[in-house]
C-alpha cells in the first residue's frame, strides 16, 4: 500500500519537474517585421531568442510567431542587408520591429566582381570601385552609364548631346591611353566580355564594378588597357516579387548661346552694313527646337521560384523625343535570367536572354548651328507658303525645312544570349562552361525629297531626290571554360582559377543608293526605280558596296588568390592571348599581374592602440595590359580598287596594293602600377580609399612615313610611341547620421590626372617630334590649334599668343622674339603653347537624406584646371564675323572682350584670346522621393519621386555649358565645329510599385 502511494507521489513529482518548464514556455509573442525606410514587410527575417536556439522566420507578410521561455530577456532580429536588432521582451504579446538597412561599411559582406569570379571586398588587393544599384543616379538617358557619371574617381563620362535620345556617352578611365586605337574600357556583362552596353535597362542593374588597377584588368589581356567595367544584372530568388517603374521626363533648353534678336540685328548689323533686312522677324532657335522634349519609360520586373530554380524577367518600353525637331527613339527590350540547381547540388545551369528592338530618327546637330547664324530677318516660308530658299550667311539652307523633310532613320536589333553549366565536382572544386553570342543589326535609311528648296531653286534635272539603305551586322561568339579550386590549410586560404577563352568577331555591311525616283513617296523602299545609278543613264560607280571582315581571339589564363589569416593577401595572374589582328611574328602575348595587400587593422598592435580604426588595408599592384582595339587586317598586304582602265571598248576595274605588310604589328602595351589604402573608421561611419597610379603606354599604334620603294605605300601602320599618365584618386563615404527616424550619408570622389607624351619614334620608325591636331574649318584658314609634342601633355593648345586689341579693332599677338604685331602679320612660326584643355581635377559630392518615408539626394559634380577654346565666340562672337550672318550678343556687349574685335583683317586668326577657363561646378542631380507601404493583398508599396538634372552650372565660361565641350580623347577642351546640341535641364517624374 505504502509502496503504491510512494510510487504515485514520485510519478507526480516527476511530472511537475518536467511540466513546469513546459508551462513556462506557453507564452507566445507575435508581430510584424518591416523596413524602417518605407514600412514594407520583410519576409524571411530570422527571429531568435537571444542566447537560446529557439527561433523562427517571418512569413511573406513579415509576420512571425514565437514561443519564448520565461527566462528570455531579448529577441534578436536579423536579415541580409539590414542591421541586426536586439529588442527587450516586455509583458506585451505583440512586438513589432522595424529594421534599418545596414550602413555602407566594410562590416558588410560586399561582393565585388573581379573578372571571372567574385571576392569579398576585404579580399581585394587591386584598385576596384564597387557601385551598387541603389547608389546609381536616377536619370532619363539613352545609356545606363550616365547613372554612373561622377560616381567613380578617375572615370570620365561625358555626353555632349545628352538631350538627344540616340546619343551615347564618351567613357575614358584614368586619361588618354592611345593615339590610334580605342580609348574606351572593356564592358563585361554578366561575365561575358565585350557585352553590349546599349542593351541594358538601368532598372535591371544589380551592381557595377570598375576595374581600374592594372592587376585587376590584366586578366582580360589585350582588351584591358583602358580598364574594365563589369555590369551584373539582377537575378531571381525564392521570394516572389513583381515590380513596376514608370517615369515621364521633360527637357528644357538651358545655358543656351544667345544670339541677336531681329531688332538687335537691325540695329547692330544692318545699320553698320554687315547684314540685310529681309523684313521678317524670325527666332530661328525656337523654330528648330522642340522644348520641352518629352520622354516616357516603363519597366515591369517579375522574379521568383524556389531554392533550386529561380527566374528573373524584365520588360521595358521607351518612347523619347529629342530637343530638336527630328530626333526620336522608340525601343522595346526584355531580359530573362533562369537559374537551376540539381537536387544533389552538383549541376548549376544558367540562361540569360536579352533582346532589344529600336526605331530611331537621327538628330541633325547642324540645325542648331544654322539657327544661331541665320539672319533673323529672313522668313521661314516664302509668299507662296513654301519653305524659303536661303543662300546667305554661314550656311546656305533652311534648317526648319531640313528637320521636317529630310529623313534619317535606323532600325536596330540587338540580342545578347549566354548560357552556362557549372559542375561542382567536389565541395571545393568546380568547372564551368559558358557559351554566348552578342549580335547587333543596324539598318540605316536616308531620304532627301525632290521638293527641297535648294534642289528646286537649282533647277536640277538629275540627282534630284536621293535615297539609300545601309545594313550593318556585328556578331561576337564566345566560348569560355573556367575551373575553380579552393582549399584551406589552417589559417592559409587559397583560391585558384584556370580558364580558356575563344572569341570570334564578324562584321559585314551592305550599302545601296540611287537618285531620280519617279515618286518621293517611295522613300528608300524602291531603290531600283531610280534612274541615276544603274538606271537608264547608267551613271555612277557608288551605287552599291559591301564589306565583310572578322577576327579571332584565343586566350589561356590563370589566377591564384592567397591570404593568410585574412591579414596578408596576395594575388597573381597570367593571361596568354593570341589575336588574328597581329602580325605573323607577334600573334601571341603574355599579360602578367601581381597584387598584394596587408590588412593592418587585423594586427594585435593596431587593435589595441587604435580601436577607432575598424579596417585599414594597404595594397599595391602591378600589371601589364594590352589594347587591340583597331581595324582588322592592318598587318597584311591588302589589295583594292585603283581606278578603271579602258581596253577594247570595255572598262575594267584595276586593282593594286592599298597597304604595306607589317609582320611585327602587335598590341599596344600598358605597364600599370597602383598603390592604395582602404580604410574604415569611427564605428564604420567614415570609409574610403586613396590610390596613386602610374600607367605607361608603350608601342602606341599609328601610321608612319616609310620610303617608296621598297614599300608600295607611303605609310605603314606600326607600333611606335610612348605616353604616360599618373594621378591620385580619393573616394570617401560618410554615415553622418544614422538612426531609425533620420539618416544622412555623404560621398565624395576626387581625381587628379596628368599626362605626358614621351616619344613618337623607336629604332625602326622615326616620327616627327610633334603632331598637329584640332583643325578649325572655314571660313578663313584658322588651321590647327592643338599639338601633341614629345615631352608635353595631350591637349596642349598651340596658337598665337594674344597681346590685346589695338585701336583699329585688330587682334595683336606676340612674335617668337617677343615683339608685338597685328595678328595677320605673324606666321605659324610664331605660335606658342598657351594652355591645356585636359582637366587637372574632377570631383563630385553626393548627399543622401532619409527622414521617415522621405528620401532625398543632392549630387554635385565639377571639373577644374583646364582651358576651353570658345569656338562660338571665334566664329560668331565678334562684330567682324561674316557678313549677313547672325552673331552672339557678346559681339555688341561692351562688357565682353570679344566686342573689341571689329577689324575683319584678323577675324579668322586663332589665338589664346579665345581661350577661357573651363572650370565648373554643377548641381547635377536632385531627387526627392516618398514611399507609402500598404497592407493589402495586391500591393506592398508605392514610391513616387521627382528628379531634376543639370539644374545649374557655376562657371566663368561664356560659351554656354562647358560640359558640352568634350574633355576625353586626343583633343580635349575644343569643339572643332559649330555643330552642337544644346544643354537641357531635365525634370523626371516617376512612380515605383512593388506587388
């Protein structure tokens, strides 16, 4: 009896012992996890009781439910890309938490594309700048590269026709690198070298990595000399997401050149016998301007899938007008990315397809030129209501008529497709095969009607209307194999890469033209009906033409990454590459590179002595890169047409040599050295990098004079010449204020670059010690105004040196002996170096503010320390400009120095009188947005935003916006023509919605 009672009491005691903690766990806490910036729910957030392995994750609506023990004090909430929060547990059963995005510091795992792979930013030992999609500027542009403008120190992106919907920017990294080969960087899109930058929707970009150091670029061999820009597009995930963005943009003329009004023209030109009054009052600039120019763009993105298979699909539509009457672009694009992993994780397959179709109408930049210079008393239409025939002033045509009746269009088709298969042979050993094709087809269409006033007025009976078609096909096929192996030996971490690449390029064109069609309505659609070429008259030898050429590039490459204890980092790579473009003696080249880094902040002496330094890395790299961006077959002896020979009543085409053979032709070589510091301090509130670089470009390509005979041609394309670039680059990021309610971040990018041309000669080819560039056109014979000379920089202005203006209104200049004469009494031997058009400094400052659901960005950009030749002032900015042409207001503004030049004897003589300081600071981009979250089934959030671009330019330059004068290339700081596309202030209104 007692035993039974004791047994039952013991069982009850045990039940109490085991059920007590269970009863204590019965408390349940639930809530919603949201983004502090916009209030959107965050799915997949890890919710864990601090210190205990009890946790859960939030669902698709951000809701979580968690059972917690009585002893629990705090709950930890963590999510990728967001700062982890530990929240104290209270008596409330509901606990809602808002997470803030993690600060942009080295504590985050920032993945950087380094070419044929990625690395943690902390492992990078070369000069690479990483820009995430959220850091790109909001722009309404033809090219996604404009969103990167000013963001990367040392990367110069200019577009002198930004409001033209078909324009493309000019891109140059760390200065000029060549005379006759390409100056732009290599683009790598989703791992495929030579990617088509025009076939990318900015909304699809995940990140952009700019490989500036030679050690990083050397992995791309003969294509890495001008740097490498790696663009990675977005991919799918297991979380389903639907996104829409649409915007409308409006471009308004700003910072425009001001010419005389009709009344001013009569008062200042007609009354001084420098023009005629035709009775009308025409604002030619307004007549050829479409302001505001309207554009719209719409993007829809879909993504989702599972842990094994996911997808990302995007489609976009853009319809944009230019600021001129003719320019227009309509385009449709799409991008599909599919990733699949087998159940056992051995096989990973990816597929990317990106088609794009564009229909363009090309701008006529000469129309703004015409509008500036035409007599404003000349009417657009004659008394019969037809376009007036104009044959006075600078340019003898009617720009309004040109814009409305002359057609210049293009139909462009692009297709980027690549697929890869990765096999994970072992946990640390994998191999990948990638096959890709990049193709572009352009059909150019041109037509001039027989009703054009200049044709009618001339009374032509042949060559009246004109039409042409041109078909261009570019195709690039790539096959690449890579193998990756990694292993750890204690604190030693090693990663090895090996690979093979084969690229086949092909280019072909077909062109046909004709005149004298029976109907203007045929346009370019019935070339055979024209009578001029191959028709009844059988005239002309240029009726048709065609071209086909190609090249092959083959490479073997390898790279080794080593680090000891995440403290000492060493990277070495080698690429051996061969190109069919090179001469028979130099088909192959080797491109080695080595870089190293020391993470000083990981040393114990640093951690103890300077705890405010979160990360400090010293690095240096050295690499040899090449440039093979020049035409095919230049090393070979080519034959071509050399006229026509009559024989026995027949005319035969004669062929002969058109080039000299050069078996020694090879790639241009760049020898690069870079030393830098990466740092993060004060709890990662301030981070940045400082780089010093020096790049020597050797074996520069160019045409050199050779004797006749033994050569069949007077010039040979050869590797001769050396130049050098060196400079400093500084990038800073500051998290000034960071809390849940308000945040303020600031970024800065500063660059200093200098250039020196060392030599034009070598042991075989002897060139002149200088080359004249930047020739100015008629009227008059102004000649060249820049010179590249040994021992001096690219962009040197070489003109007469001004000594002011005499009492007769004539320009005075210094002769070489120091005496002063009237400019028309000096000779070309009196020219001197008078300034440089290459900027010394470029910089930008970005400010980002966040207050609750509002966000705001202010971006300033500037260029400093260079000269601009004021081409507009030279031709149409003085009282002595060509008779019956309109001129700028500065010609008769007593405060302008150009108003003093009244003597026509010195009108067409170039001197530094027309050089001005080109430095400027621009309020480049101001964006304001507001995000409203929703807790409804069909909509998660909406963001509305407004952006202003090119809002104001602070400058002393009087020739309009100095940003319209290109500072890249061999002739920086000068426009050698009056043709130009005006600057615009752009307003963007946009909507983003997440479903």
